[in-house]
């Protein structure tokens, strides 16, 4: 829901209905007390709110937090405990660092480098936009900050060079570029741990429910082979399905060359931000082996350098509304995930779902679970809500059946990102691009489905072989 959107009371009533139905009309399972069951009702009403969006997500979470306090009897200290978590602060600070990347022009310069290098054809432009997003995804924990704020304006500008605008002329080039860049951004999010707030949440859930500690390095290594294959195959798939009328685009590369010449060399504020961005990523990698160097400490060091050098002002940091928005809803969801785990409902759901496959090996259940998890995203407008609702019970189920723990953890975290490519509401970025009118609803959904099949094949086929090489199973 965009800033300033009005309250939708009928959708809000739907959340009340969800809570009442679960907490008061459905009997709690054996072993779950009335108070815990009311907490479950508040949890799912909050998840419903993130899907139906009767108000902005942060407001939904704050209302859910109050519900946990008043209806669920949660102590105030526990209700606010999510905001003390280190990952919540790391996401906030990393998003502020990404603001500096955009403000100083470095993010745009990176895109221009790729367009100049390989943007002489429409397919090359598709890869250039994806490589831009992929580079930024190493340390920018927001698909919106990358795709909607940096890559999308460049794709729109390039389309304008060839008079490809929303509507009848979109088939010249614009429609292809929009779908290609979005499908690529989904892959970028899957390849890097700190590429989205949902990924940090998944890391916390993996530690809580499976006892697996995910680091920047372990995530990157596990996703490297399938990620590279998807990065090559998916843009080409989009090119074949939505082949643009223009196949050669020399003007795009020439325009990028001119703009880079006007920008001149990297210096001053831009050089400082570049050094901090590279340094933060290097230290995040090092934190996988240096125990005292936590990822959150690294983020604090990076933002301190930016503030001291004035490469990022406090006013600019305060102006990064999405960062503070994420801080509010992320801390609340972290707390709610812990509360749900304490009720024991996650384990009960896993046992119930597992009863559908009596006598089946873990491999059969594993494949069925991944497919169900993937296409369930047709009903979600947020990878974060999807993760919080479905990741814990499916992890508990598969681990309980004897599936390799690390394979379960990583396959689900990767797929949680890839699901966003299915629809025009799969993440906060997709509506921004879709609403411009370059791509019809039919084309967006069909390409999303084709890409989902390819991604499932790649990340399960290549992924399983790669994880075998790494010794994960």
C-alpha cells in the first residue's frame, strides 16, 4: 500500500473475522492452551493483514502487537523484544547505506558501466540490468531500493531512447526490459543473504527451527551454481517469450558512454561511499570466520564512516522512509514468529501435513513441499509474510522426516525469493513496475509461470548436485 493510502475498513473487518474464527470458533488442538490459541489467532490475523493490506504493513504489525498484548496476554517486554534483535538493526543500517549509494550517484554509475559494456543488443541490455541489480544485491537489503529506485528508472530511460513507451509501443523494447529486470531481481534476491529483509528473517527462522546458522558466505556459496545458471537462462527465456521488435540497441550503449564521460572519475563523496560499500561486504564475508565481528557490528561501522565523512547526512537518513518502515514491521514480525513457536502450533501443523504422505520417503515429501511452498505465493503479496507463515512448519516437517537439514533450510530460503516472480503483486517492487503499463497482466503472469518452472528445475536440479559437491547432504 503506498504512503498516504486510506484505511480500507472492510478489509480490516476481514482481519477481525480471521481472529474470531481461529481464537473463538475453532477449538484449540490438544496441548495448546486458550491464551496461546488467542495468540495464534492474532498471528494469523496479522499475516492476513499483510496480504489484504487494509492499511500500510507497519501499521498492521503494530495493531497485531497490541493484539498480542491485550488479547494474548503477552508481557510488554516480550512484545517489544523484536526491536532489540541485532538483525533488525542491521537491516535498518544497511538500507541507510543503500540511500547513500543512490544519493551520491554510484548506483546509477554501476548500471551505466554494464550498459556501456554489453548494452549493444536488447538481450545484452536485459543482462546489463540484471547484473546491476545483482551487484547491488550483495549489500542492499531491499528489492525496492535496487529495482524500483535504481534499475527501473534506467530501463525506462533506455526504452524512451527508442520511443518505446507504455501501451502500443511497449513491444519495441520496454515490455521486454521491464519483465527481464524484474525476473532478474528475483534471482538476485535469492543469491545474496543481505539482499532483502525477508532473507534476514529467514536466517533467524532457520536458527530457531532447524539450528542452522546462515552467514553471508554460506548463503552465497550455496546459491552460487544455481544462481549463475538462472542468471543466464531466465533473461534468455524472457527474451524468447517476449521477444522485442528491436534486437540491436547501439544508442543505449552510446548514451551510457556519454553519461559516464559527463560524470567523470569516481571521486569525493562517491569514492567514500564506494569504499564503504566494498568494505562492508568484505567484512561481512570475514564475519563468517571472525566470531567477534558480527554482521550488525559491520553495518554500524559502515554507517559511522558515512556519517563522519558526511557522505550521508542525518536528514537524508531520516528521509529514507522505507528503512524506518521496515524497522517497525520487521521487529514486530520477529517477535510474533517467536511467539508462534512457543505455542507449539508449528509442530502440530507439520505433523498434520506429513500425514498426507503415509509411508513416503523424505524425497517425495520434500519435492511436494517445495512445489506447494512455491505456488502458494499466488496468495501472498509479500515474501516476508510467506516466510513467516510457511517456512517454520515446512522446515519442522521435512527435518522430522529425516531430510538433510541444510538442504531443507537452503532450498526453502532460495525458493522463498524466487516465488516473487509469479505475479504483479509478489513483492513491493512488482506493482511499481506493472502499474506503468509496459506489460499486460496476461504477459506478466505467463512469463512469471514459465520462469517459475525454469527456476524450480534449475534450483532443484543444479542446486541438489551443487549441494552434494559442497557436502550438504
